[in-house]
C-alpha cells in the first residue's frame, strides 16, 4: 500500500504529467516520484523528443513501450519499505486517441507539462491538438481545470512571451524553470527540488522538499 503521508482534502486524485523534449527532464522524474509517493494517480505522457532527452541527460535505461515504462517507474520508486500500488501510474502513447485523457469525461484533476518546450507551448496556445499531449492540455483548458506549464527556454522571443500571456489570461499557470538561490543550494538536486516544490504547492500537495518562506 502507498504511505498516505501528504494527502490533504485539496490533493488532486489524478494528475496528467506530460514530459516534452526540453532540457530538464530531471524536474519531471522528481515530480513523478513525489506524486506517486503522495498517492496521486498519474497519467504519464512522454514525447518522442523527451525519450531522447532522457537518454541524453540521465542514466535511466528507460524502455520505449508504455506497459514497460509503467513497470520501470513502479520498480524505481518502490522499496521494501514502500510499495506503490500498480494502478497509480498509467502511461499512454502520444498517438493514443482512445486514452481517457483525450476526453473531458475521462476526468483528470490537473495537468502539468514538465518540462514544456516552446513548441508545445505554441501548440497548446493555438489549440492545435496534433498529439495526445496537446489534446490533454486542450481538454484541461476547456474543462477549466488546473494546467501548469514549466517552460524551459532562454532567451524568450516575442512569440514565446505572447503565447505565455495568452495562456496566462486563460488561467494557465506559466512556471518557467527558474529556481531560486536564496536557500543556498549545494547541489543540482536542490535546484530541481525547488521547482518541483513550487509545482506541488500549486497542486495543493504537501511535501518536505522545501520549507515554506519564513519557516
């Protein structure tokens, strides 16, 4: 069973997590771990470009197919003292238009795109729905649920900024991967945890990654 250490009345039951091909997949892997440990059901989407980035930026030998990816992460984030329930993670191919998250009736409480490429940002802003990531975000918008985009790009062009403004006016949380340094980080993991903590805060999920300001 999952340890119920961080659930609150506001904790979302299901979160869709999309990983796109921007640098910074470490944010997504850490976020996935925290969501599963909090007992949150995760619908996981990984773009083709993200598979390449994961292979480049990490030492994860992640399989290519959805069922194998599910087992990979269940094994990675479980331990003899802490077992994650098998039904907490569902991985969908990005061309699977029959996935529940392609429809408003397939309820997901919130969606996070982490990291989010500016290409994905543009597709969501335009309502292009060229793949399941775009469509899931489109569904999140039309159903007026929480959508968080951790954009990872620098510098930002006028096109990027206009797309961010357009989505922010719709209520999207635009959260660039921009960790703070006021807490005196000593490792890259500390910087990753800073951003993941901010996402968890916006999802109303309790965590112990970072103390609240003033604590």
